[in-house]
């Protein structure tokens, strides 16, 4: 994972090695809120595209929808968006 700082990030794509539980995100501008639970299937190609709801999570995009995902499920050793 690249070193990123100051709210700047590059799009990071990854393929899921297994089915994972995720939290759907309802976004209205910069406001994001929980919109329910779901799963992303094994083999799904997701784009890591922002910070999550805490230091252990990130936001991913899959098929045009946003989800909060725990970094451990993406095999990210650290939060790529932390300062």
C-alpha cells in the first residue's frame, strides 16, 4: 500500500479472496451514514476510495455502491488514508 497523507489518495484496487461482510454506505455529499449490512462475494474487484468510519476501516466502491470494509478483510496492514 502506498504512503498517503493529507486527505490525498490514489485509487487502490484489490480482488477479494473470500466473501466478506460489509456495511452499505448512504452518501449525501460528504455526509456518509450506515445503510445496512451486506456481503461482497469472493473474487469481487473493489476500489478502496476513502477513509472508513474508524481507523480500522476504509470505504470501497463496488458496482457503483459504497461500503465500509475492515482493513483486515482486504489484507491492508495499515490505514492508507491515515495522516
